[in-house]
């Protein structure tokens, strides 16, 4: 009986986000129709020829989503042909869309995990972008300051530096929350602006800058490419997945993770049980900031070897969406990050092939979050019965927390 109840709970945990994605794609299809000239002309004559209106609309939506799929995961026919031909270069070329999806998803996994840890402890960490910037700032200095170090040692140093920088920046709102009651939403938002401005200033200094433009010196080490230099997919994806596995183990298999969840569920009860909500808050925000900072060093070691203004633009807020879609669970965060990575990578292909504006992808992502944040709406649309909350799902509390 208990096992059956557990399976039902897990299936419903997956069902609602899946329905949210499906609904967002359906509404995205309507937007594609509204932006397609042929479809609009066909609908203008709907009463004369309804079949033409429906078929033209279906063709427009199918072409756009097929281009999206092919741009994210590759064309099945091209992959099959490359395998059949035995040409290694052709096979690598056919995997380029998958490579771009993975590369795009890698930092999203880490920032999503940063937000998810806060959610599980009842905290809303909106500071992923600032923490990623500061992590990258410290990692960049470590990356170009020690050119004589062995490659593997230097790579680890850059990762540790990024984690330390992000952890320090995350600890600030954690300390303010614990000691003064300052809400983490306000402090993390403000620190995002401070971090971006600090990066802009530091990039103009002689130590970081290499030219008149605000661009940092490139780091002297990088991740190895997994399938040769023709594909951008790199070792960083394994780092991100390892961090996801470590976070899952921490939250579900350790006393520290239990303390996080207990404080998030009921700080007063946790205090009565001998736990310190203040120390836990500082620890959670420090760890969350460190993981976001790790995303910054991960990017420097892969696709962006020089720290630039706007280095983490948008990634921090995408992390919030990914944590919500993944229900603040590491496995869910990984899946949501790959979904967003696929939408980003495939959106470029969709625009080139079908002339559908890539902004529709942003709208689809926003709709996904709207439906994930309003599960009652999804249940009402699909007539899914609500079940009692188990207590294992702890999310950030409101302003009165």
C-alpha cells in the first residue's frame, strides 16, 4: 500500500510539469499560427474552405516544431544516414544540435540547483546571476594568474575559485536574513545589481583588462571537448551532473539535508528539535551561492574563456524557472535544464528554417512557468484530481516567513 502511494505521488510530481509543458507548447502553436501569413490568409476564408485553414495551420505548426526538434536534437534522417555511411565527420556534424543543447543546458543545471537548494530550505534565492558573476570574477583571476600550473591542477583551482566567490556572495544575504530578518528576495536582487556593476568596474582595471574594451584576460586552461573541436560539447556537463548527484545525496541521504528540509518546512519545530534556523539559513545560501559561482567558472572553462559584461545575463532568472519546473528536485532540475537548453538551441534553427520569431520560445518558457506556478489551473484544464501534500515538497515561503 505504501509503495503504491509512493509511486502515485511520484507520477503526479512528473505529471503536472509535463502537462504544463504540453499546454505551453499548444499555446505556442497558436502564436505560430498568428505569426504565419499563409495561415492567417487561410483563416480569413475559413467559412469558404475550413479544411484549408486547418491544414495550413497544422503545416505551419508542424514545420516550426519539427525545425525546433531538429535544431535541438538533430534530424533523425541525417543521423541515420551518417551512421549508415560510416563517415565519422558526417556523424559528428549530425550531432551538432545535440551538442548545442547540452552546452546551453550545462550552466542552467548548476544555477537551477542553486535555486532548488534554497527552495527546499524555504528560501527564495533570486541572486543566481550575481553569484554567477562574482564566481566568474574570482575564477577568471585564478584562470589567468597561474600560467605555470599543471593543467588538471589549474582547472580544479578555477572551479574552486568560482565556488568560493559565489559562496561568499551567497553568504551575504544568508547572514542578513539570519541576523536582521532582511528578506532574501530583496537582498539577492539588490546584490545582483551590485555584482554586475562590480564586474564592470573590475574589468576596467589593469589587473583584469587586456585592452580598451572591458574584457578580462582569457583563462589559461579549458575543459577538453568530448568529441573533438568540431563540437562544443565539453567535460563541464559531467561536472554539472556530478553536482546534481551530490545535491540529491546531500538533501535526501544526510543529516544536513534533513536539517535543510526541516527548517524549510517549519523553523519553529526545527528550533525546538535543537536545530539552528539561523545557521542553516547562512549555510544554505552559502552553498547555493557556491553552486551558482561554479556555473560561472564552468562557462569560463568552456564556451567563454574571457569574462565579459553581461556574462551571466538571463541565466540566473532561467534558473528560477528551471527549479520551479523541476519541483526543486535535482533530477527534475536536470530534466528542466535540458528542456530549456533544447528550446534555446532549437529556437535558433526554427527562426532560420521557418522564419518564426525566436521570441516565441521565450513566450513558451514563460507559459511553462505560469502553468507550473499555478498547478490548480493545470488540474482544472485536464481534470486531474488534487491529492494531499506529503510534506516532502518544501518551497520558499512568502513575505511573512
